[in-house]
């Protein structure tokens, strides 16, 4: 057990909690797998991950509350679309504040000025769910999945990725083709 493994996971989960895309999910899966192998303490992983999630969520909320709405309300490119987005968000968070705090990134709750106590309750629920699911599942299944992936080999995984990318490209091409077709008279 090295302190650096906990610190890396903490930083990655902190950024994930703030709503910044990154490797937070992967770090939780890796930490859970390492805990399942006995290389990390699962209780320290869970405690550190939850602390990081809550701190990151609070930071994301503060950034959204201080600067987020200002960025969306300023005049310029896509001003009308941003205005419509704000109106829909105000309506959503006005009617379903708790649900919004659980399902949306932290900075979004800040933009719509959700009461901080309600936001933190939602962040705690979301964090407990996601951190718990990632760490517990990888704790019990991580080593087995890693062995299966190792047995399958990198070429098989690469083949699956290539097939998925080709499928997505075909789907995007068909959608573009359909949108470019002239409407049939009818």
C-alpha cells in the first residue's frame, strides 16, 4: 500500500465530483480492484473517495454559482439557445431540485442556485451510490474481469473497439444522409 495510490484516486475523484470529465470512474474501479487483491484497504478507499467526491462537488457548486450563470447570460454566440437552456433549467430545478442535484454535475446546481443544503444532500446520495457501486463491484469482480481481459488478449479487445467505432460511424453517416435528403412530397 502506497500513499500515492490513494492520493491519485483522491485527486481524480475530486475532479469528477466537481463535474470535470476525467478518469475518476476508472480510478475508483482500479482502487476497488486493488483493494480486492489486498493491495489497498477498501475502507480507506471508500472514505477517501467519498471525501473527495464531497469536496469536489462543493467546489463545482461554488464555481457554477459564482461564474456559471454569468457565462451563460452574456451576449454573443448562441445567446438565444443559452437563454432557452437557462429557462428550462430554472423550471427543472424549481420543480425537481433534489433530483437535479443527484443527476446533474455539481456546477449545474450552482448555476441554478439550488439551496446549498439540498445540493449537499443530493451530492451525498449521488456520491454514496456511484462510489459504492464502482468500488464494491470492482472489489468483488475486478480481479476476475482483469484475468478474463488478460486471457482474451489485447487483439480481441481492439477488435471489439474497432467494430463499435465502425458501427457508430455508419450510424452517424446514415443520420447525416437522412437529414440531407429532400422531404418527399406528400
